[in-house]
């Protein structure tokens, strides 16, 4: 590291508030990704290239089936309101640490690092699906006051993807991360609505719903239902991470 880089404000803050790479344990100073050094980020935060279930997006290496479907979709004949789902990487290791630090420790700059990382892949999917409107999954007003930002919106800003805050929560609920699969489905029923002044952004449009993590898909599926009821032509889902086992 040269002297100019060492003396910049961010490096001075690193000295005052030391942190370490969550992968290799090295001291983070100068250029880094807030939860890891640059080499570890490059090695561990990269696009998942395995095959995915054509119905729910689940990584087939963990739950193989036939004809492009995972075993769960085959056995349960599951149906969703969304027309397609993609994700960037798996919710484990460094990506999991990064998103947890973003949401629960409120390290906002991580959102922009994640956004920059997924930008190329996300833009490819937007073009592939011919998306008209991108809508981030909303958070409740109470959680917004507590955290200070909606992580899905901040990640999209980092990815330089335009979006419309066209869906809102009608009331507060328990955190999805605290609930079982069955509880998650019940927890989001009737929870979302399309903002009246933005229904034009949904009606007869191809819409992409963006979220940070796909676990059971309950949240994005409920939002997709609301969007279809509001006249959306098609609804697609893209998330930063997909939980491999739940």
C-alpha cells in the first residue's frame, strides 16, 4: 500500500475502528469490502453456476429431480405466482456474513459493494426477461426507522438499477427469519399492496421483484400474487442469495 492510499480518510477510520476479514482474518485497511479483504471477496462472492429448478430456482445439486425440476417441486407439485426466479449466489459463507452485517449490524456500505458485484448478472436477467419495472421488496415502517434504510433499495442503488417503490407493507409482522416454513406463508398473507399512485407502473407491465435472500419464497410469492392481481403481465424474481437448505 502506498502512502497516499494509507493516509486517505477511510484508512484512518480503519485504524480508529479496526475490523478483520471474516474469511482469512487479515486486518482491513485501505481498499476492502467491509466484511472481507479484496482477494477473499473475489474468491467467495461470485455467481453460482450450477443448475437450478425451473420452477422454484432451487439449486439442483442439493435436491436433484428430473426434467429440470427439484425433488420438492416434483413431489408436491408446487405452483408459484411468479413466472421465473434467478439468484446470484448461495446464502452461505461470505455472502451470508455480508448480508447479515448489512441488515443486522447496519453496515450500509456493504449494500453498494453487493450491488456492484451483482450488477452485470442482474442487468442480464432484466434484459432476458424484458422487464419494464423493478420493484424492491419493502420493509415495514418500524424496521425502516430502526435500521435507517431498506437494504433491497440500497443494493439496487449500488447495482445502478432504476426501481419503483410500488409495493408497500400494510402492517408490521414478525421477522420471516424467525419463523418456520408454514409460519412464513401465513405471516405474509394480505401483507402487501400496490401503491395507488404507482399502479400504472405495474398494470400490463413485465415486473421484476428484487430481494436480498430467497428461503421459502413466501414473501416474493405473495408480492407476485398482489402484482398479478393489479394487472401485471408477468412477474419475475431476482435475489442476491438463495438459501441452499432449509
